[in-house]
C-alpha cells in the first residue's frame, strides 16, 4: 500500500504528491494491481465521502479515499509518524488550511511499514524502489 495523508483543498503538496502516485501506478503497468494507493484525509470537516469520490478520480490511479470523524482521524494518525494541524487563514476555503506531514508511506503485504519518501521525491525514484520490491 502507498499511503498519503492530506486534504482535498490543499493547493500544492497534496495534488503534486497524488500526481506522483498516479505516475508511479501508470509506470508499474501490469504490476499496478499489486499496489493499492490510499489517501487518508486529515480534514474531516470538509472531506466527506462525496468530496473524496469527486476528487480522487481526477488522478486516475485507483486511489481509495478514507475519512472519518475527527476522533478517528486523530487515532489513525497516532499509528503513523505524521503531524497535522488546522491553520486559520482567511484567504483559504472556509477560512482555514491544514499543515501536515507530506511523506508518502509504503506498507508491505502484511501491512508492515516498509519505507517512506519525502515530498518532492520523483515518481521515477519511487517506481524504481517499488519495482525492486515487487
């Protein structure tokens, strides 16, 4: 699994990372069925299932979107090495944005942590790593 925490109103990091995931999935070709990308929202106030269902297909990568209550998101985030917070910002949609960890996480078939890549890691590098593991 490729797991990324983000939010649909993110202006840059999230769509860039999800575009990289899409490039990785396309590059995997027939091996793409061996990797499941997940997007876990850190903004449950805005990211309801309908918003995720409209947003994630834009990347055409089979990304499954997950959301929940604020408590569920907080509990889930405690099992990952991530940070997120709400930041009041008048110019952002609904008057706030989200600050968050921007790593893409890889988990093996047994759901064990395998690796992570920081924001900006080229799709080619992630793809080469995944190919070596598959």
